[in-house]
């Protein structure tokens, strides 16, 4: 009999009651996601179908709402930031209701709604967590851009009369200003009318230009060591080294609690001063300008000295200091490879993440962990990603009019907009280097000034005087009074630092703390057990009320924790604080509202523990140095930079010093990396006068591609070799220059502005100082005045920026220029070229992943890869694929490292054309050599940029001469890198060709297929002779088939003599071995690579030894496949295929691709990869065997062992160029900095049709050593 609770008050549908619950839930999910954007409006009617359906949905409401949320919104950022335990079904259900209601209200656009601030918070957090889906909801459904426009027009300055006319720094205003950047698209920015753009800039002007009112930092920049209980100025303090003190908000008043995934998250609103600066510069960059006609066209037409040209303005116009927000795509995750997808769906933040939200994790951590500089927050996440500032940055700094700026800052109340300072702009180009102090090194001490002036922010928190010297990859800083110099390592992308947990004091301290906590937990456990025993003697304990043995609340991991998930159930809502939930309704019907009402009664446990487990990298301090590249200095003046990163919030403070006017033109840049790409903040003039008003303005820089387009742009010339910073100069000692009389217009204006800041200095003296730097020629004062009067809506530029080029686009694209063609500057000056390859996908053999959208920078002169970076749609807008011959458009193709065939015979051609015996005895050496040149060309055009020739097979020493013709910067014939083994070494009587008349004679008429040796003495002699002649490898035949049996050709002792002699001479050794034995392995004194391997023996002994050995196996499947016509069971191909499958099943991975090419056609080398995949190998692993694994196989002995590891660690220093070490000593097989630019591309799809993709017919692009030899399927040589 059914209970009363199971009875229905109305009859249930007979059809519905027979449906499984899963079917009903699946229907509900489909209905909820019919409209992928906005609320699930098709779901509520399903609740009304019948009581049975309603109860099923009600009982499974949390899991259903969670699945709907996961289908419609982004969740990866929330998992990383809040922890996997926080993202429960209840939390997701709550977030679904919260966000859909907010989207509906935003769409309605009611600016007077009482829920406006919570809805703006919801939208802002959705942007911070966006990976493609949230953006679509906000922009396409809610049309938040329209609400932002209306808010800007009517609410941004609302109620300012209560604040002396200044706009109020409120949470809604701050959120809207930041979301102006989130919602701005290139089309929207380009299509914005001048009136609206000017209106927005006027509204942002107070926030962007007056930092004393709207401070752009999370804590006073005068303090470096934070947290500090004295970090905030006390009431009544009027001045600091920064000038007048801004009004800092009380952290207790600033922090808000936002209900996010059922958690009350303490968070501060984003800084309106910082967001306004970024938006102000973003709008200013959209103002169109033409280059001033009074300027010379280019450097060739310019007089000597520092001055910009029209070409310099055109370059500046192509740069954006503020990169726009990337909205992402809905299905971005499905486009990634399995390994990258695994990283993206993990619970930890990693540098390798490609999610858009991952670039904003630092910003999230600042908002949630940097609102109170006086206290320590144990759960604060990473606020600065090391390596972020490393590289080339460019943008602009905005310079307010000095006198108006002074008047506005000193005004009792906000003046009219017409009285606000106009702003000029100056380009900023700088190449930054990041240097890390790795524990146990001691970092540079923080400078502390007297009179409570802070930590010397005017010298970037560094003491002065100090000396620094940059040598190699180390920055050495000497401070007078310190016994030892501080050593900082250069950050190099992809290269690990010198951190050693055994010497790192942080690691040692953490380990000791873990031990202490463990001992404390053990003691506490024993104490509780003892108390529990005493209690049992006096009273009985109810089993339901007893606590877990350890008596501790379940812990929750967060942001990178490695702990297991908690068993605690987290419920939807908080019965103690239902005010937020009481306003949530899914739809306006009573049935749906009942779900929320019931959920509100469930509780949330409040006693859980959170912690962060992070991996120590040993970085204690980060120093930044930088300088303007020489050709940019010729246009915009020469500067050097040095500075420091504040650990507490990631604030970057830099000092910029002109190399020629250091005493007048010193400036301080302070800002944050926003989205890990936009360096935005406030610059100010250096001033130690506490009563002065420092001129200050916004700046914005973003990372750009570093293109060394001038001959002086070498690594050495850009390295700050030595500098001295003193109180008198505070600058690096510059190299002498020929002219101090000509300055570009922005610098001249800055000189006047800077000089006028010093209130104690007479004006006439300052003008006299400025006269020394007054421009001559076309830069007369009248010309300067005319240029400075050029104005737009809200922006006056003394430098007339953003010129537009008027060049006709060509209709087609020619082949890339030859790499040996010099690139010419205007005026005929040759400079080193770089080639940029824009790849749609790039195969990385280290991770075995296809990386999307990568640009590879190559130096044809050195033949090396200089850089590999991702690119975005914004980056592509500045690229002229049709015009620039040094930009290669492979966006529709997959780019890979050049393939390596580890076993070829270049002097053989297919046995189907002529037998092996006839080739050796009936073809002349000249014919065979000519054929070898043809084979080399076919091999290269098939995408194989390196081969190892394991025996000339009767062509004597011709391989040495062939290698000579294939090598060098201008090889005589096209072909791959060529490693040769000269003549294989074989025991007498075991190799051909043989005479039918003289059966006991080795060879026919003096022609032998190998070199015959017997005994240890002859073995030593043969190896010495071949190495002395120039052999890269030694090849020995250790087994040979006689009749139907494989016999051992050399004794173990002879084999050890061969191997030891080769190693003594620094050459590796390969063994032809159809049947394997234990003494072949290098651990037993054997060889380095095993060729063939048709018989492993009946057991797994040889396979186990192979797996554990450092030897590399080259299976040569192709030669068995092509020469075994019958392919009968038990035949050569069947046994070779079976052995390869056995090796795969055993997990053998020390394999290289080599087909024994020659008995089958050269150019069909990819058959080996195809066969491996057919036999069950993963195609990614096969590609690794054919690229990086190929190099690891064929490389010289100089790359092995500890010496080789140390050498490989220095590859990024570009010291392994072919011109220095030779063609065969340069590393290859991967597309990374310092490796050979051996690159190929396929138009095929590796994931869907691997065999077709690697076939030579689909290899459309081949580059060897930085020189393009095949383009668009056409051979260029």
C-alpha cells in the first residue's frame, strides 16, 4: 500500500509514469538548451505536464540545473579559482538561477532597478570567467553593451554634486568602466562616431587623468614590503614622495561580499582609475591621424640625429597599446588535442592554459586578495605570472598639459571639462627582460628612505647607488655596503631555472612545517583517543552524534590543491542568510518558484577548511631591465629601464631614463598587467620635492612581435652589459653619441613639462635649460605650436599619431624570397632578414600536441628558430600577407618539424628496378652518385630534412663527398642534412656481392658491399680508418642470414672492441641485427642503435631489456613490407609486424623512424610512419619518433650524457648555429628557439587521415635551415 506521501492529488499521466526518470531528465535538458542563449524558457511548461513529471524534476532539480548550467555557461575558471569541491550541483543550480535572472534584467535595461549593482557584479564576473559562452549570453542575448552605453551617458557622473563636482567612485561605475573594455570589439571601435568617442573620453577624463582622486593601485605604491600595518597613510598626513596623497579608501568599506556559486566571496570592485586609463587610451588609439607632412619620408631622407619620420609614424599607427578583449568561441575546447584538453579541464592554473579566462586569473586574485594591504590573506592566489613582462612591448604614454593639470589638481572642486588638461601622446617602444633571484641567492635589499618616505618608489624600490652588470644569462647587482652581489637569472621561455629543493630555504622551511604539523596532528589524535576512552567509562555515546576519529572538519582544496575531494555535501542556500535567495525566481510560475522555496530551506555547513598547495619555484624577487631598440631610439629617443615587481599585488614599477638627458627626463612607470597582455598604469615625473605637484598621466603598452629588422639589433647590442645608478645620475652610463642637439617633438614638450614641475626652480632658468635641447630645422617653435594645435574630440596630440597607409593591395602572393636575398632598408642598407611563419596548427613533439595558431620567427642567416608565439585575430590585422615576402601564410595547414629518416641508403634505388647485386656490380660509381643526388632532392621535397645513411653499399667513400655537396649555407645540391656511416663493417664471408666463379672471394672485381674485418686488431683499425675519413657513424653487421638461419658474425669480444673504439673516438655505433642478444645493449658495452630486429626470441627478455635501455630501436618496417611480395604468415613482414606490435604492447617508446629507404623509392620515406600507425602506434607518438626522436637517434655523441644535457640547456642562447658548429651539430627535430629551422607543412588532416597527411603529395612546404625550398607544393630549387 502506498504511503500518503507517495499518493498523487491528481491522476498521473499513465504514459509519463511509465517513462524512466533518465528519459524525463533528458527531455528536460533538451528543452532547456533549445535556446542556447538566455534563460531556459522552454523548461517551465514541462513542470506542468503532470504531477509525476513534476516530482521527478523536483527530486533531481539540482543535478538537472547543474547539467543545464554546464551546457550553457563557462565553468573552468570557477573550478580553478574556487576549487573543485565548491562547484557542486547545488552551486551550479544556484548560479544558473542567479545568472539567468541577471541576464533578463540586463536585457530589460532598467538603470533604476534595485538589483542593478548585483546584476553588474554578475555580468563582470561572467566576463572574468568567460571562455566563449558567457560572452555570447552577455552580448547577444542580454545586449549589455546597450546598457553600458546608457549608463555612461546618464549614470557615470550621477550625484557628483555631493562630491565637490567630482564623479563618485562607486561600484556600479567601476564595473561599467571595466566592462566597456570587455565589450569593445574592433568593428564597434572602428565604427564609433567621433562625437560618441569624444563624449566617452570626456566622461572618463577625470578618472583617467587625476590619480590623486582616483588611485589606480591596490595599495600605496610607496610601499614594497606588504602587507604592512602602516601601509595606509594616517589622517592628517599630507605628502609623500609621490606628491599629494590620494584619498585611500578604507579596506573595510571597500570589500564587498558577492554570493558566487553559493559562496560569499570577499572581493573589491575593480579600480576605476586603472580601468578608466585603459579605456581612455583604447578610445584615443582609435582616432585617425596622418603622418605630419613636415617630416622626412623615412630614415634615408632624414638628417642625422634623433627625429621621427613618416615611416616611424606609420609603424606606430600599426601598434595598439591596449589590445582588445578576446571573446573566444563556444566550442574552443573541442578544437584542442586530448592532452591540452586535459590541462584545460583540470583544477589547477598552469602557464600552458589556453583558456581566455586563464589570462585573467591574476586579475581575479588581485580583486579577491589585495583589498587590504595591512593584513595577510592566506588564500590569496598568484598575482603575477613570471615571464609575463619578458619581450617586446609598445604603446603610448599620454602627457597632460602641465599648467591645466596643476590647476585642476589644486582646485577646490572639479572644474568644467573645458578647463581640463589637454593631452599629447608619445610612443613607447621597449624590450623588457625579466630576471629572477632564485633561493638560496639573496635578493637586492629594499630601499627605505628617511622621514617615512616609503621604500624609494622613485628608484623602483631599489637602493642607490647600485651597480649592475649583465653577463650571459645572469644579472649581477652590487650595492655598496653589501658583502656579496645579488645574482638574478634571466627568464628564458621554456627553460627551467636553477631552483633546487634541497638548497631552497623556502622548500626546506615548508618541509619542516609539514613535519611539525604532522607531529601535532599525531599528538592531537592520541590526546583525543585518550579523552574518548575516559568518556566511555562514564557515559554512552550515541553513534549518530559521534564525530570522525580525527575530529576535524573536512577540508576543501582550492586553486591548485592536490588533496582529495571532501565528502561534505554542500547545499543550495543558507538558512541563516536567505536574503539573496528570496529574490531568485526561475520563471514567473508558482511551480517553478516552489523549487527555489524548498531549496532555500537547506543549509550549508560553515566549518570547512580551505588551503592552497603550490609548487615552489624558488623565485624570491623579480627585477626588470629594458631598453629602446636602436631604430626606435632614432625616432623617439633612446631610453633605458629598470624596475621591480611588488610581490603583494604584482605592481610593476619601472624607472625610465633617457641616455642623454638623465637629470631632467627621469620618469616612473607604475602599473599592472591586465589580462596578462596589457601593461596599463600611470607614469609620473621624478621629483623629490614633497611640496611639488608631479605631472602624471596614463600609459598603456602591450606585447608585440619582436622583429629584428635592423642590423644593430643583435642580442649582444641589446644586453645591458654594465650600468651605475647613483643619487646624482640614477642612470645607466650611456655610450657616447654624436648629437645632442636634435630632439623629437614629444621629448621637447616633456622637457618643458618636467622642468616646470620643480616649484623651487626659477622659470627663466628652466627655459634656458630647455633651449639647449630645442629642435632645429623643420622643428621650429612655430612648427611645434602648429603640430600641437592639432586636436580631436577629447585628444590633442603633439605627435600626430596613427597614420594610415595608402598602398594598393596586390592581387596575388608570390613565392617567398630566397633566404639568401639581402633585405634592404630604405636607402639601400642591407639588414638581416627574419621570416615569420603563421601556422594554423603546430605539432610540438615534446607534448605531442597540435598547438593552434602559432607564429614561428626564423632567421635565414643563422638558420635557427628565434621564437614561437601564439597569435590572435587582433595580431593578424597588422600582418600584410599579400605584400610582405617574409611572412608565410600557412594558417590553413599544419606545421611540423622536418622529418628524420634514421636509416637510408642514398646510393641504392628500388630492388624492383634492379637487384642489389646488379646495382653494385653493373652500375658505375658515377651513375650511382648522380642517382644519389636525385634521391637527396626527392627526400627533401617529401619533407625529410635529415637522414642517416647507414652504408654506401659498394659506393666506397662517395657518401663523404655527397655530404660535402649537401652542407653549408649554399649547398651545391638540394637535399637533407646528411649523416653518413661510410662502409658497414662485416665479418669475412658473410656479405656480398659474390662471384659465381670464386665462391670463397669477398666481392666481385674489387667491389664489396661492406668492409670485411676479422679479429680485434682489424676491428680497431677499420673504426679508426672510417672515423679518420670523416664518418659520422659506425655501422656493424652483428648478424647475417645464411641459408635460413641468422648467425652471429662477430664475437662478443669483437663487438665490444668495435663499440669501445668508436666511443673513444667520439662516434656512435649502429648495429644491423636481425636477431638480438644481450651484449648488443650499451649497458653491456654494446651499440647505440639497433636496426631491424625481426626476431626477439620466444620470450620477453629482449623486449624488457630494450624498454629499460637507453638504446634506440629503428624497426625498418618499410623494407620488410616492400620486399616481401607474398607477405605470407611467418614471412619476413609478418614477423616484423608481430614484433613491432609486441614492443608496443610492452610500452617500448625508445624508437626512431627509419625505413631502410633505398630498396623502395626515395621520397616514399613516410611509408615507415604509415606502417607504424597501421600496426597500432599512436600517430602523435609516431610523429615524435620521426622528428625529435629522430634527432635524439642520429645526433652526435657530443649531445649525449651530462655534457649534452648542459649543452641542450643553452640552446636558447643561439650558440648552436650551423655556421659555428656545422650542419650536423645543430639541434633539430622541434620548432623551438635555438633549434634548426627545419620546418615542413601539410595540407592534410593528421587527426582524421594520418597517412594522407604525411604523404609527400600533401607536403606543400619545406624549409631547411631557414631557407624555403618548397612553397605551395612547388619546388623552389
